[in-house]
C-alpha cells in the first residue's frame, strides 16, 4: 500500500523551479531515489516531509492531500513519517544531550512519566546499538556514527511507519557507513518500516531498495525495479551513474557524462552530457514512457538497452562510496 | 600571493587561546571591581552620606589628600564617595537598558528570523524606522519630553538600543532556522512556539550576548551624556555624567572634581569593551 506519494510535484525556491512534475510513491518496501548533487532529491524529500509546499502537484499521505490535513491529521502524519538527515551533527540540537533529543520526540505526542521516559530512551539507544550511558552526551561528545544512530533512535521514538532517509550515510566514514546501513536494514525489517532512501550511490540502493527512481535536473528520468535499473539501464544517465561506481581492481570510474555541462533548458535536460544525444533530443522533451518494465524519459531508451554495457554489471554489497567532492 | 599572508596571520591555537582569555579575563576583572564598588559603596565609601544630599560648605573644593583621596566638590562632598555611589547609578542604568532592550530585541528578532514572511517584514521595517534616527538624537528627544530622571535615561536609551538586537537576532535566527535540528523538530510535530524557545533561541543567543557585553560601555557613555546635558539623573543623585558637567568649569583650578568621575566612565566603558572583545574572540573561534 502506498503510504506517501508525490504526484506531479513541482517545487521552487522563489522563482527557480528545482523539481519539475515529479511523481514518486513510497510503499512498505524500500524505495530508492538516486541522483547527483543538485538534482533536486533533497528538495523532493523536504516536500514529502511536509517541510515545503509544492508549487503545483500534490503530496499525498494515505488517501489525503498533505496540504489539506487538519490538526489531527497533521499530527498523525508527523508520527507516521520521520526523517533521517545526512548529518547527525546537524539533525541534533548541539545544546541538547542525546537523551533530551530523544525525550523531545517521546513527549511531543504523548505524556510520559519520568521513569517511563528514561526506560524508553535506554531501550531506543540499545535498539540502535548504543550504550544507554550515551544519553548524557551532547552531539560534539559523540562520533559521527554515534550521532547518526541517535538521530535514528529519535526518529524511531514516535514509532513511525515510514522513514525518509536523506543520504543517511554520506557524511560518515566508509566503515561506519556499512554498519549504519546494516542497522537501517535490520530496523526496517524488525519494525515493518517503509522507507525512501535518497542517495547518490547506486550500490546502496541495490542493497536496500526494491524499486528506485533516478533523478536528473529535477526530473525523474528512469524508475523501476532496482535490479533492472542496475543491470540494464534504459536511460543514458542511469547507465553513466552505474558506470561511475568505483570497484576494486576495475578501471577507474568514469564521470557520469561530462559533469561540467549544465542541464539543458530546452529539450532533454541531459542532452548536453549525453553521448547519444541527437537533434530530436534538442527539439523535443522526452516524456516518461513504459519500456520493458520501467518508466524512462529518453527518446532512445530502446537503443540504450541494446548497447552492450561499458563494463560488467554489478550490484555491490557493503559500503557506500565516499562522498563526491562538492562544489 | 595569498600563501605568505595566510601563514603570517596563522597563530598557534595555544597562543591564540591564551591571548583571548587574557583579554576577556582582564575585562572581567576590571568590570568586577566596578561592580564590587557599586555593591559595597555604602560600606566602603569613606563618607557614605556624601553620596546623597549632605553638604559641608566649609570643606568645599579641597584638593586630594589623606582625608579626601579624590578631593571634595563645590559643596564639600567627598568625590571618592560620590564616584563609588555613581557606579551604582551607571551600572543600574546599564543593566536595565541591556535587559529591556535585550529582551525586546531578542524576542522580536527571534520571531522575525524564524517566522520569515510578512511577520519578518513588519518587525524589520519597524526596526528600520527606529534605526533611521541617530540614536543619541532620539534619546535626547525622548529625554526632553519626559521628566529628567534615572528612569527617563533608561527608557530613552532602551528605545534606541533594542533595534540593534532585533536585527542581529533576526539574522542569526534565520540561519539557525535552516539547520537540520529545526527541520527534525518540525518533522516531529513540535509546535512552532516551542521550536523557537527550545531550539532557535538558545542557538541564536551567543552573538547577542557578546554584543550585549560590548554595548555595556556604550550605554554608560550615553547615560553619562544625557545626564551631562541635564536630561538624566539630577542632584543629589551621584551620577558620573552629572558630576563631569558640574565640575567642568572648575577644570583649570580644581581639576579633581571633573577628572575622577571622568576616569570612572572611561574605566567602566573600557572594561565592558574589553570583556566583549574577549568573549567575541573566544566564541568565534
């Protein structure tokens, strides 16, 4: 069942639209949202979390429009959908101890006695693999991995049904990343959580998400079963992303197309970076269509599927690759 | 080009820390002395009655001596005693002005910064109106309209002082409002007033506290200026600005009447500034 969905959502900061007419559904399994920095995935996440109103389109929670929820509906939405942001040190108030941060989550919707609260905090910390003694620490007294675990514990405190994970591991060391992903995988299974996993890393979605969408320049260019996207990408951008996954003993990764080129204003936004771009791509914006079990917005999707892969397809297991340098 | 400049300005963390702390500590100690003088004035002043309306016509304008370290004024009051009591007036004004304008300015600023939109526009335009007037001029105008008194000085200065805190707090709060922990509180469904009180306000206060301590000296100078112009404290209250005004015509003959209260203003304003600078350097590391 679809818990949370964007339907034709356009999002803008001031007059600059950064997400164009995007539709995306998050259900009980894991859903991946992949794209490079600046592709609009975090902005989309903010809209799904109700932190930002769509310029047009609808964010649907259950059966209703998020913008039209009353006070009670809003509170229910807040309990049901929780975020885990990129950086635990940002997501936790630097002046609050871990325990106080979790307590805030516990007491926002329910009254709770002091002892009950302490018990729940200890249980939540244990659940995310932390020593309950950490409740007395402030964010700067913890490691990055510990902070992210506290942020996860805080999100779980309201017993949500769905997590929006916005690059939950990209601020962490590679070894810590793998453990946080293990944790999220276990917690999602144990608590029956749906989740939207936002990342720029294909390896991570390959492991955690049944279906995925790929965003480029504020548009979903391809969506479908994650395995299909990774093994047989139908959009040149998906293929370029997959080929950019570094692997041991392999060729050095190639950048996803000519990364310095901007998104095109007219026609296909990817055409300036696309090795397959033809005149039609400049003249006509490709619409999403069904091609072999996925939706893809490319005029030449069939040809992309036909061309042999640049290198052997691989669904990596384990850690996320380090952050790409940011501009 | 830039590399040598960078190395020139780089300091070792240890030396940096020591230098900063020395400054803050020096300011704190100096200010502590002034505060102690103010608190203990009735007990440490050699002639406590001289802080008020006592007069000793036979002892007027005595130069500094063992009996009167700072000399005596026109009506024979001990200048040292009056300087000590004057510290009470000046610090009372400083604390009251900073408290009033701090609470009003920070309160409005944090709301403007977090809420944004029309609320910010309204608050910031009002703030701009107040800032458009030269501060001393506005204080003067107010002080002229109201009865001259210490309360008048406090009100007149506070009215011109709060907009600075409103503006500073609004800009800090606006940037704090974009931090992840505010988003995550919003996602929990924490009501906006609680988000402001719990998260935005405490994380916006540091620069305001630095500014408050830097401004203490300015308030004391302004208060002295208003009293000097006859718009603030009046006889027999001991107030440094008033004492300077009364003693200035005697400067060439009886220099002590004007010099010691003047020095007191200087030292107090200086200690606020040094403390503020020290705090700023320490907190902005």
